[in-house]
């Protein structure tokens, strides 16, 4: 197992997990971004590709911490600075690596795949609540994914959040950073489990509100499902 898994944590995407891609081109390629929610993929394209994993896939967990609003800070800049210390920049954000400079992204992906045998990462979408998965290497993607459907973003199919199926093992540093972040925001000395109990009450209230607004209970639960709920923190 890569030492990066020990430092950052990792996730296992089980076989038969659905992943959603808002993209026009359905070809497999060396860098493919997915969401665990259909509606998030729909923000990028009206046509949503639905893929199913045909084997278990292990990816690097790249979230540094979660705040009280469930916004997640990407650890992608920290990873880049670690692997390329001569290029170290403290002003990096995840978009500087993922999209602003394709050569920078490709260099990182190549190093992860060839030197660390890592073929993907799990991180936040622009440091917000939404999450994304990046899987790389065309041959690896061909062997681990199957395109099973293409639907319109308004489709009522695929309401569940696949995050519910993914097995996540963050690092101890992630839990430490998150606990401190939650403590700072609450200004109350609480046990970690009490932070989650408080958040769970809010979540239940939000779900109830969505149902009152006409959303089905299953859809509401998965529409609002997030990393704090998944990890119970």
C-alpha cells in the first residue's frame, strides 16, 4: 500500500457502485471526473453518463478537514507540494491543479500512477459540500468502469448518493483537523460525538423540510447526504 494512503487516507469504491459524469464525450480517457450524486453531475452537462464500477477501486482520500457547514477543504494542493517541493506554492487551490493548468494536473497524475500505483483520488468539489472522484489512466478506466446509461439531468432515475456505498478510511490528521475546526466554530467544549448529534438534528430538520416541499423521503435523504453524515462527525 502506498505511503500516501497512510498519510492522507484512502477510499474503496466497491464493485457495482454507480458514478455520474456530466460530459458530452463518453470515451474512456486518462483523466475522468465523477460525482457520487446525479444532480451534481447535471451541473456540468444536461446529459449525464452513468458508470458502474466492475471491480473494487481504491483511491486516495484528499480532504484535509470538514467545517461545521460540511464544506470540505481539498488536500490536493498539499499533495502537490509534497510530491513537487521545488514548485511549492502556498497560494495553490485545487482548481490551479485540476483545471487551470492541464500539464500540472497530468504531471501529478502520471507520478501518482507510475510511482505510487494510485489510479484515482476522492476530494471536494471546489472546497464545498459536493464531492468528486477523479479516476485516471485510460486502460485502467476501461478495465474498472462500464458505461450503463445516459440520462437527462431532469430524469427521476438514480436518486441515491453512491457515497453511501463507498468505504472511507481517512487519516488521523483529517480527524484531528476536523475536530479542531468544529470546536472553533461552536465555541463550546463538546465531545466529538456531541458535535455529530447536533448536526444530525439539523440534517433531520432539513430532510423534513425538503419532504414538505414535495420531495420524496428517499430522494431527500440522498440529496442532503454528505461526508459528515457518512463519517458521523
